[in-house]
C-alpha cells in the first residue's frame, strides 16, 4: 500500500516538473504589405527556456525574393535554394534570442504569398520542432514597371523560364555585372556592367535594384540617361551605341553603417524585339570589365560561352592588330635596362610539339612549345584571327619573342618563361611600361594552362 502511494507521488511529481518547464515558443514579425523592388525585414523571437542543444530555424522563400543577413547573433546564417537557415551547434544561454534578416523583392512581382517556417531542436536526445505561425504578405506592384512586365509571385518561376526560352530563341543579348568592388580611395563601391547586344541598336533600359543605405552616381553611361530614385539605378537609351558590346558603370556611396558586405544587387536589361518587350536578367560574374576594349569584349564573350574560367580581377587582353603578312626578317631584340632589374630565366624546352592544335598558318618559330613542370608566362593579347606576333609588338621594344598558342578558340600571345610568379609579375610590369595595356600572368603545367592560384600553391608562392 505504502509502495503504491509512493509510486503515485513520484509519478505526480514527475508530471508536475514536466508541466512546469517553459515551452519553446517562436514568433515572427513581418509587414503585411511590401513594395516590389524594395526590402522588408523579417524579425524572429525565440523563447527557448532552458534549451541549449543543437537547433535550427528554417524558412522557405518564394522565387523572386532574395534574403540577406542582418542580425544572426551566434547562429550560422545561410541562404541557398530559396531557404533561409539559422543553425546553432549550441544555443546561447540568454533568452529570448532575437534574429532578423532582410528580403529584397524583385521589382516585377505582385500578388500575395505566405511565409512560415520551422524551429527544430534536440531535447533529451529527442528531435522536436515548433512551427511558426504563417503570415500573409501582399506585394504592391512597382510604379516604375509597366503592367505587361509584372508577374504574380506564384507564377514567377514559370513565366521567367518561358521568357528566357523565348529570348534565347530570338536574340543573344547578354548583360553581365562585374562583382562590385571597393574603389581605390574611400568606402565607395564600383559597379561595372557589360552589355553585349550584337546588332540590336534600338531602345533599351537597364534597371538595378540597390538595397537601402546606398546612393548611386553615374560614372560612365555611354550616352544613356542615368537616374537613381527609390533604390533603382537606371540607364535608358533611345538608341543603343553601335558597337556589338559596351560597358557602363556607376558608383555606390554607402551610409556610415553600410559596407560592401551589405550589398546585394539584382537587375534586368529590357529591350523591344519584333514588337515584344524582352527582359534579360543581369548575371554577376568575377570578370574584369574596367577599361575593357571592344576587341576584349569579343574574346571575353567567347571565353564565357566556352566555359573558360577567367581569373577574377584579371583583364582579358584581346586587341586585334590587322597586319599584312610581311617578309620574314630577323631583327635583333632591343634590350633596355629596367628598374628594378628583372632577372629573367631562360626556359628549358624539353619538347618541341606545340601546346595546342589548329595553328596552321602560324610560322613554326612563333608557335609556343611545351615545357615540363610548372611555369609562368605573360599574356599580351588574344585574337580571333592570327596576326604576326613579332610585327604586332615590334613597336613595344620587347626583349623576348612573342609566341602563339591556340586556346579556347582564340589565338593567344604570350611572352617569357618564369619559374616563379613574382618573376613573371615583375616582367608584366615591364610589359605594361612598354605600352601594352591589360597584360597579365598565366600559368602552365607541362604545357597546359592551369589556374594561377593553384600554380602558386604548388610552387610555394
């Protein structure tokens, strides 16, 4: 009898203790109405009680919305495949936990969507979860976007795919944004855009959605009208420049509390084709667009279309020099003393075959041979048609022969052979001083091009 009473009391006490523990609660605060082309904040409050184990907060965003970190506390934040995640290996001791992030709404969106989520955690070796109460959010259309370009958020993915398929079948217009970078002085941020539109020379418009806290000022507009209003940087042309490709740029001035880490830009290039309004998303890539020439643009597009990885921040030199084939004449190289003096190492050629095929019409003495091991050269140019290398650079008084290889559909002209990157880079500076703009260092392993970073790791610098 006594044992039974004790068992009942213990059961009662255990149940009371469980009931006395504070439950885990998660609350979300979002605006009920947001504007297309603008940002809004998602705020999360987690009352975790005594919980300290591994935990995760996850939310799914519809296509057309882009999240960026604002305040994640000690959590590991990520945004991938439209999923926002906050992960804790161990929760902080303080409670409640306050989180927030910002969401940029694509300027073409309209309609209503629902935002929910789940907070999952481990307690007493058991996985548990708390669902966030879903909130309905209405997107008001942007006044700067015409009604025929507005897309309901529920149809964004399918409509965009249809438009892109239609665009690719009727035009090859491309717009690329160089990854924004800090200006040489101050905290300003430079944004360069490349428009490759081939023979399309009529009306066009670029619209870039800029997060709050930044002001945009035009640097180069190529005779287009530049405006910045309500977070939209816009270039408008009644008639595009005649060149197949050209670049424009603008400068972003951040507020004191903002930096390049807070910058996330989305944009579109719009134009009219056969009476239809076509919109192309601007793609951001780690390419070098500052000061790129018309000939460079052609080679850059060939490289991108062929899948060649271009080194970030390295210019692509492609200036084509039209030269009539001259009689072969051996000229003694003109050697000028440079300061600092560059110690050049003569390449050790162990094989005589060329690096690549497709060099018919290129004199044997101008073909780039293969060397064993890892080495560096300086690339001067790349062209779609072969030009006599010695004549093309005769006026630059180079102390070494310029050799030619065929790589990714282009004739590429390089000079020198160096066992270390520093030697090659010093010689690159010499080349720049001789008037060849855009020269850069390239690396090889047994005659095949490799990433310069990988080569430097393999050679210890």
